[in-house]
C-alpha cells in the first residue's frame, strides 16, 4: 500500500502537462529546487546559477558526438538572440568530458555566437539532474527552480515553444 501511495505521489508531481505540439517537454506541477548547481566556464571559473536569480535559465546538456545536439544547437543560439526574450540566459553545458579545443571547434563549425560553452566536470550535474541522455535542457524559472525539462532535441525557434516560454520570461 505504501508503494502505491508513493507511486501515485511521484506521478502526480512529475508531470503536470505537456506542451501541445511539442511532445518531449515535461512541465512539473511542483517546481524542483537544487542546491549548488555549479559548472565551469572556458577558463575553469565556477558558475553558480544562484547568481542568475531573476532570469529565465536554460541549462542545455550536450556533447560533440551527439547528432541531435548538433541539430538543435543553432536554434538554441538563435533563441538566445531573440529580442522578445530579453531575460533569458542559456548555458550550453558539455558533459562529454571533451577538451576545450574540440568544444570550440564544434561551436565554430555550427556558427554558434550568442553564448559560450560551459563544462560539467566530472559530470556532477548529470547526476544531480538525473539525466538519461543528451540533449536534455533544464528550464529554470526566475526563482531558481526547475519548472520543466526538454528530453531530447527540439527546434527552439518553434513559434509554439517561443510563445510558451515568453510566459516565464
């Protein structure tokens, strides 16, 4: 009986709804809070998301060998430059344990110019967020809570997505 109650609790708190027309977005009924979400920039300086409270954050976890990551990265780059979303900050966090030269080449080849690459070494955030694969994007509201996640790739320039995400900007 306890298992059944726990199972029902988990199911009702994980998925509140799905965004119509975009199947791989999971919206949480109850936003999740995490402690110490820290990753590294290109100079190995620590970045803490607590410094960005008041902004809508997208933590996009990716790797250079990931084909769907390559496909979605240009649209993610354009999302960062979208003038309708002036309070959005995108952190593209490499979890492939790849060196900065390989990551920089990836960004140059895809003409990514609106955000920098970041690094999760030694993949602590992949564990923190219970990632099951890449790409995965964690959407953090202005209070610093995960309110949704995108499992797999999407077109970040999709009008349905942009109109939905504007509500959180």
